[in-house]
C-alpha cells in the first residue's frame, strides 16, 4: 500500500539517515515501527487483563 504522511523535516532526515545506517529502506523501518507499536499495545492490553 502506498500512503503519504507529514513529518517535521529535521526529524524525517534523521529517520532516513538511521534507516540508511541500518541498511534498510525507510518503508521497511516504518513498517517495523508500526509492528512494534501494535505488539506493545497488545502486550500491554494482555498484561492488564
């Protein structure tokens, strides 16, 4: 899926640099962040039950 986002320019440049240093595409880095956030929320919900 293709999407657009708005981000602070300086923050975005730092994010792209970090992804490049890891040897991954920005889209892959964003996907990892989304998955991590969803996992964190699921674990938090599970631990509260």
